[in-house]
C-alpha cells in the first residue's frame, strides 16, 4: 500500500519546530525542492520517512500522526473512515484504521478477526 502523509500535520510541524522549509529539509536529510514536492503530495520515500521518524524522536512530535491512516477494506471498497451519526446528524463516532473517536455515553465495540 502507498504511504500518504497528513500534510496539514506536517504544516503544523513546520511552523512549530522549524525556522523555514529549508531548515526542515536539512534536518530531515532531504533537499528543499524534495520537501516542496512532499508538500505537493509527491516524493514520499524511505529517506523522507526515516528522516521524519528521527526528527519526531528528536523534536518531540508524533511520527505516526505524520501518516494518513491506511484505508479500511470492506469487500472491494477502500474506506477512509466510518462516521456514525444520530437522527439529527450529530456525530456520535468516527472510526478509521488508526483510531476510534466517540462522544461520551457512546460505546464502540471492536470485534477482532480470528484467524
């Protein structure tokens, strides 16, 4: 599966931990133009991912949040998330392959697959 980055989170990291895109690129171990490609949704490879992981450990941000969750596979469909709402369209729970977020007094039961 292709690894995709959460570009909004990366922008927050840039603002919080680095002086500029050049500074961020240098710390990660890639060129400034490579980092620009990343912010344009391309250029994700082992060098970038390893550099991000090292920077997360060094700077204190969460590496896993740099990555978009993998899709949930249901039959032949790839699903980004499952949203559960009440009759007034209020969100009760949101489920992705990474986490489950639910309102108070809402129970989400996860049943593991048995091999």
